[in-house]
């Protein structure tokens, strides 16, 4: 059941596949044309309908956090017809309303989930069941990292409403019995339990919620319509080319997370670690690393060298290096048998190597075509 629930929550994260390709670099570190292996780990986006339902027979089955595209039954018209597509019947029209309403209102549950996690309620409830009054008392008595009271006053009515909403999407279950004030009790489902951050041996999915739902990324989505429509922005020298994140925050994502936004950076790093943990085995088994025995592999944008550490342990004859921005490398402790190198790929100063590894680097939407070409030329 836990595994099934982890799949439920993990479906919030895009699915990933491994693509192994061999590329010919424009130049070697010595300035000569030379073959060089390039291993790219690329991301395939999937439709994100976090809270959807699918009809099963005469009943409706709730899928919690599984993205489900419910395809309405519509009359398919000829491609040459200029008549708008309409529902084939009144019944079909009625059946089409529910999935559309759920898609348009998915953010209700997303932000409720964010508030729920941000208040630390999954840790408060734990394995038990609690009333809203008990939860409020426990949350308001919490202290911060410096043992100081959090000084917050919970809106009980608002909390009750979001908890009931989360009960409809599989995060909580509402008990039949009530407290002395007539309020319901709530407990975590096996899916909701994955949001706890204090369970030994369990990797929490709370960072996924924090990263995706916090204001920098959330506000970026609100800029998407203008970006797609080609409407100009206030971002200097970018105009219509400014990405939604830049429009919302005035900075690129790299600039934002590398500046003094430690909390957001922590959420982003925790999110990356969660994703990486599920990819590590695929990286190790998806390519014939033994073919690079006696050679040097460079991980570009490899953060603190986790993937190279795994490869170095399994293939000790491979020299493993990790290349990232100086501010990333300066705060990292080099893993055993991995050399960390700081620099900027646009400076064209990559260290000599035989093979280049990239994971979620070239698939980032922040590079324009000119920058992408320059990155490839640097390789």
C-alpha cells in the first residue's frame, strides 16, 4: 500500500526516460576534432491534472494525485468542416462538465496541500487521529529552529475547510466520530503519510510540495498566458522573450536560486534530491559504463557530484569529475573518487575529458537556441 501511495504522490513529478546518444564535439580540449560520448538524461513532460476522477462503471473512483485525462465523448467532425466541435448529446455534454471543472479548479487542492504541509500538520497528526482543535493547539505551540514560538494564530474555519478538501483527494480520511464541539477527527492516509518529514528511512515528498507551490514558481504560472501570447514584459532586454519565471520574479531561475533566497534554494535542492534518488539505478543500468573504463567522464551541471559518486563506486577504473557553477561547488564536500570543478560552461573552459554526462541540463527551458548551440560547442 505504501508503494502504491508513493506512486500516487510521485505522479506530481514528470516521468523520466533515459536517452543515450553519441555526439561528435566541435572540438576536443586540445582544439582538434575528436569523438566524445555524450550521455543525456532527458525529461518527458506529462499532463498535470493533480486531482482528477475517472468514471468506473456506475461509480466514480477517486485517484488522489494521479494525473488522469478524462476524454469527453464528442462528435468528431471532418477536418475540412468549419463547424465547431460540440457535445454529441445532452448526456455527453453533462459528462464533459466534470473533468473540465476539475481541471480548472485543480489549484484549489494544490494550494490547500501547500498550506497543510507548510504548517507541518502531517508531522503533527502522525499515525493518530486528531480534531481540528487539537491540531490548532499543537501547531500554535510549535517552535522554530531557534526554539522560539512561531507566533501564529490558525484560522480554524479555514483549516477545517482545506482538510475536508484534502480528504476528498486522498490525503486525509475523516473519522465518523466528533469531538465535544462537534468537529470531525482526521487521520493521514498512506498517501498523506508520505508528507511527513520525521519518519526514519522514509523519503518525504514535502519538498515537492514546497518547491512547486511556493510563490516564485506559483506566480510564474500566472505569467504563462502573456508569454504564450507574445505579450511584452518589463524584464530588461528580454521583452516578449522573457520566460514566465523571469516575468514573475524579475530574475532567471538560476539567478533567483543562487541569490539570497536560501529557503527557496533548499526546497529546490531537496526536490532535485528526491527526483535523483529515483533515477540513479536507471542511470547506472541504462548505459554501458564499462566501455569507458580507463577514461574520464565529466558531469556538467552535476551539482555536488552524487551521480558521479555512484558511477565511481561501481566502476573504479573511470575517472569521474563534476562541473558546476563556482558558488555551487564552493559549498560542496567532494564525494570520494570524484573531482569537483567550478566554472561557467559559457566561458568554454571545460576540463579535458573523454565523455560528457548531462542530466536535466539541456532540457531546461531557460536556454535559448543560441545558448544551447554554445553549450554544445563547448562540449
